[in-house]
């Protein structure tokens, strides 16, 4: 079961990265071309939110059942244990928060340009954060 969850968690990463890039590109195009915030902009951000929260649930299951995550006196001294126990989950929770706040707060804005700008800035920050956290694992970006 753990192997299946780990593979699911790894596979979902690609869906999230693709959706993040798609949301960011459509937001940039919406800003530059002064397009209205349309149905597809809304759907892309919704799919991003769904994939992100699904990833969060699978990640939390892995976090609390994994042998790599340890809570003892040696955790902070060991770079690998510290990464998986503290740095990975903290960074990814922050990224999930940015993506969620971007979706919720953009729905409350009335201006289409403000919606595009909010989606671009917050999801762009989430993308940078996710890529940097993945890079910190030492396994490369992808």
C-alpha cells in the first residue's frame, strides 16, 4: 500500500506542475491582452485546487505512516531526516495555502484584471516554492 501511495504522490506532482504552469500562462495572457476572467480560467484553477488537495491528503498519509519521518533528537542533525520531517511538509503546506488562497480570494474580486493578477502572483509564488522544495530533496527538479 505504501508503494502505491508513494507512486500516486509522485505522479500527482506532474499534474500539479502542469496545471500551475497552465494557470500562470492563462493569467499572464489575460493580463497582457486584457481578457475577461472566463470559464476556462475558473476551471483551470479549480482543477489545480483539486489536484493540490488530493496531493495534500496522500502526502499527509505518507507523512504519518512513513519510516523516513522521525521525531527524535537526531532528526535535526541529519539532513535527509530533517528535509522529510520538517522542510518538505512545511514548504508544501505553504504552497497549498498559496494556491488555495489564490483561488478563494480571486473569486471575491470584481475586476477581471485583478483576478488574473492575483492568480498569477500567488500561483507563481507557489510554483517557485514547489520547485525549490523539490530541488532541495537532492533528486532534481523532475
